[in-house]
C-alpha cells in the first residue's frame, strides 16, 4: 500500500444525553487543553460530552471520573447491551447453536463487532471503551479465527474486566484464556510436542519485545512453561481445562526468571512467570512506548516514554497511574492535533459528530446491523486484524489516498442520510442551524462548533464555500440553508477536513 500522509488538525462530535445542553445558547465550548484530552481518550467529542466535562469541573476531573467506570452512569451503554442477545451466550452455547444450525459462530462474532461499535458510539464510559480497544489490539485474538471464535466474546469480557486494573492481572488472564490458546496454538501444545507460537509472541508482542535480548532457548522454555492449558472442541465434550498430563515439568529459565517447575499442575508456576514478564523493565518501556504512540505521537520523546514507564513500575503495573503520568507530561499537550484518526475512530466519531443515535436493531437494514458493512468497508473493523501483532497504530498506516477517499464516501453517506438510516434517530437539519438568516461563514462555524467544539480555519471555510459555489458572505435564509446539498455539503466537508481526520 502506498502511504500518502494527509493534512493536520483536530475534531469533535455530537452525541448522547446525561448532561444536557441548550442548542439556543450553542454547545458547551471547552478550553483547548480539555478538548485535546477528551479527543485522545474518547471516541469523539459531542455537545453532551463537552457538557459532562464542564459539569465535572474540567478535563482532568472528567478523566479522573472516567478512570472509575463503574461509577459513571451509563444508561446509553446499558441500552446497547440489550441489542444483541448472542452477547449473553457462553462459549459452549455458541458452539452448540452452531452444531444445531441455530446460529453460526461467525454470526455471533459479527454481533460482537456491532455491539463493540455500538458501545463506542453510545457509552458514557468513553475512557474505558478506548482502553478496551487498546488492550485488545496489543493482545490481539482475531475475531473470525475458526477455533478461537467460540471463545472470542468471553475473551472480550476478560479484557473489559481488566482494562483499567493492572497489566499483570490482564496478561495473566488473557495469555491463559482459551481464545488465546486456540489462536496461537497453545491449546494443542504438550510436553511431547510443544508449540512455540504463544511462547514466542508472549515475549515478542505481549511483554518485553524483541529488543529485550531473549534467545531461542528462552522461547522454547516459555512454550514449555505454558503447556497444560487445553481446549476440547469436539462435540459433545466441548470444554476448556488444565491437563496435568500435558504439562512439561522440566526446570524453566527465561531471561531472569527461574522456576523448578516440578509440579504436574504448572498453573502457579505459569502465573509467576507471567507476573515476572509483566513487571520486567523491558515490558514497562515497551508498553510505555506503545501507549505514547497511541495517545501522544508516532515518535514520542524518550522523556515521556521514561516517565510513563517509571509510573508503570512504581505502581506495580497499575494502569490508572500509568495513564495519569502520560497525560501529566508536557509532551501530551504538545501533541494536540498531530495524530491521524484510524478508520474506526473516524467512523465512530463521525456518527457521534452528526448526532446519530442508533436504536435496537430488528432487521438487517437497521443502522446498528447495517453499520457493520459500512465501517468494515473503511478497512479497520474491530478485532479483524489476522496477525497476532494487532492493527498498526502509526499515522502512516492510515493515511493512504485509498483510505481517505473511502472515508469521504462514508462521510457523505452519513451526512446526507443516504444509508444506513433505519432504526436510528437523527437530529432534524433545521435544529442544526444557527439563528437565521446568517452568512454562509456563520453557518459553517456553527456546524464546526457543534461537531468539533471549535471553529474551522479560514482554509476550511474557503474550501467549503468553493464547493458550494458561493461567497462566505452570502446571506442565507433557513430555506437556503436547508436546500438539498447546502447543509449536507457543509457537514460532509467538515468531516472530510483535517478538523475531523486528525485528533
């Protein structure tokens, strides 16, 4: 793929209730620092979210509340939880339904994708949703893997449970999970025939990284340490279990970790090994760098990476103080507007910016169902990266001409309400207008404030005026503004601009 960087700037959106705002007074406008924080740690600023930030006492106070997601009222997210009944099924029920030809596992996986995006659009627990995405990508298990698919939804539950706890707890729970074991072949790894896939990726991708200096002998020992975790996919015995007869009981040495590993039940030894890796200085540096790439810059300075790594180690791998150290560092503020939105970030933020509220789906054409094909076309549907390393998080991976043109098409479809439209609430176009009559420039500014929380640059205004074929000083009546392509053109053009495509 040829990667062509796009233009720079920021973004904002419209969305869900809880703290309301008065359209007659315009949306709540946040200080630039608060806007930046919310952009990086949400799926898109909305007028309602801006009002929540102001009600909390500012961006940092909002962020502190968000780090305790159980204390954040989330009626919109709870509503999404009721949309897809398959989300409540156990792995065995998913398997049995497929055997009985009631529902295919791939259909459940598609519902998990829709449910995930639905929560990103609607939930008030935005920081939690962002961190679930981050950890799911770091500890990637591809959604439609033939075997892991039965356990993928349960794997999502595990990541959600630990997304804001400690990395030690997260890595212990995910590496030993049946979905990971099936995805990277550990479920079939035995003392007679050890499989190195998970043992290697645990070191290379999930913890210390390739620069930590581990050897091939370390990889082999890592694989032997993980033996015993099995999954039986045969009908009707379908189960996940620990098999002591499969566990290799040779002494283990991996980098600085040593264990006698004499017991046939090696689970305690395995968890000790995973805790060691989670707390390793190389893991701290690698996770700090990855967090900084995601939330700060593609090329973070050594200063911020070291600061985040220190907080990670000092807190015993706790995620909340690690994130606080990241946003406290001066480099975080300096990165405003310098990250390109990934296609899924773009899609969710566009839906939120336009004030679209999907409703419980009952047909294939319902917005909450049909959006799967729309955001899938964008090129980054949740959890579908086939390789263990997860989707790339650097800007260049998402700045090709093809990606941008696809995004433009999706923006137009959403802004013009062409598709999907069924079972979704849209604000009336008239409610989006400022007091009329108004100049074209005033209408553009009003839309930008509603969608992004700040006014556009002169270049963006001028570009929209040229598209519409009228001067910025043109005075518009309500009917003029609501003419078919005027407001729709403004909305789609703002989504096409750097204001939206950068965060």
